[in-house]
């Protein structure tokens, strides 16, 4: 099996190696927003044909059939095939890329333990299916929340797949941080570099500007020139990014759909194509024990990507301001892990 990372780094015009992509929750809003752009080349590039496998729960399989019909009607040259499944074993057979979007949302009055248990039932089955049938070069990004812990659950049930192949989406938070910094400094996002997201994909995440730059200048200095000090970063900027999803729900009347789909596509594309020299992105990946993050915890870090691999950026001096906030988010992740462990929901790798 040719590694998909090497396949898509060929000349975009000359590459003909098709890639099998499984999308869960494909009939949902984010899934719907994702699959058409994936089929058009936004996921793997303009020269890589894709075979889409749309996985849904039985109750939503008919809706997924409608999505497949629309994909066929779009007559996109890169779409080699599209199939619909309600069986994870079949959907992940031979799959090389997994966009794990579908998850059980938290309903009103639902206890946190019940939410974790419901999602464990989904991601444990998917992890087993991936373990049993996915291609050797398989890579996945978990989008469905709680994304970090869902990625941990899936990986724990796929002991034959390298744990680092399971990641969770914090690229959306990374994009939000870039955008808010650009707005504050009255520049474009092209002028912003070096933001980083640490910890959980939740309101506890830490948005780090300590290495960020604006037009090549330290971001904190640029902000200070505008009267925006560390207190502003702590009390306005970080909460603004961390709570942006809730703000959009309040304003739009619905969750972040297009921006989440875009971030999902960019997450995989960057992972496989690589980050630019000296530049990083943010991904939630299994910790290797660096930066004081317990080994195995799926936490967001600044990472470099090359040849289909990701590597946590280090050394990275973390001051007391950042350490306190990172540890707060890590405590939430550890608590989630302990909760699923106590429920007996982790697989053999755990």
C-alpha cells in the first residue's frame, strides 16, 4: 500500500493514486459541508482522486444516500466513487483517511458521564473496525466532541494501529486565534504566524501568543503598542477564541459548520503535505510526555508535520502564566480519561 502522504505530494497534475476516505456523520451539517469540498480536491489536492465512504447510523442512512446522490450529480472529476454504509466494519475496510465527524451531542439535562459513555459506544466500535480493516497507512482526525477523549477511545480500541494516527481537531481554534489576532492588530491573517493551542478542545483550552508574530514582530509587543496588555489577552482574547463556538450559536442560531468543515480539511491536508519550514500548526495528538503533559493524553500542541507524520514542537519555554492555564485544561482531559476508565470504556491499548 502506497502511503497516502507520499501519494499526494507528487506532482498534482501527474498524481493518479486514488485515496479511500471514510466520513462518519456524513449526513450531518458538518459532514455535508465537508464531503463536497473533499470530492473537489480541498482535502488531498487537485490531482488526487478520492473514493468516499459515507458512514451513518441506520436512522440517518437514507439521508446519507441523498448526500451520495448529490455528490454523483455534481459530476466532480476527482470523485472516483461514493458509497453509503451503516456498518463501521464495511465503511472502514481499506480506508486510508478517516474524518470522524459524527458524535453523540450533549442533550439538555444529560450528565457528563452519560455523554462520555454514549460517545464511547460510537468510537470504540469505530476503533475496532479501523483496527480490523483499515489500510496500513490509515490516519484519522476526530471532530465529534468531546474530540480529544473520543480520539483516545478510538485509539484504545485499535491496538494494531499506531496511536499517533488518531488525532483530534483543534485547527478550528488555531484559525480562530489567527483571525482574532489579525482583527486586533488590523492586519490580514497572512500577516499572523506562530499562534498555538494547548490542551482540550473546550472552553478550558489555552491560546498561546508567546511565539506569535504579526508581520514578523512579536505579537505581544504589537498588541502592547495598541494598549492591549497581558490582562487583555487573559480576560478578552483567550476567552474570545475559546468561546467562539458558543458565540456563533447565539448569533447564528446554529453551530459552526462551514468553518469546522474547512478546519477539518486543512488539518488532514497539512498533516499529509507538511507544514512550511519553521512554521507549525495546532493539532490534538497523543502526548509523548513532553511539556509536562502525561504520556498518552490526547492534548493539543503546536506541531510540525512532514511526510505524513506530526512532531510536537520543542523546546518551548512555558512561563507561569501559560503553565497555569495549560494545567487547567490538562486536568479536564485527565478527568475525562479517568471517567471513561472507571466506566470500563477504554480498549486493550489503554
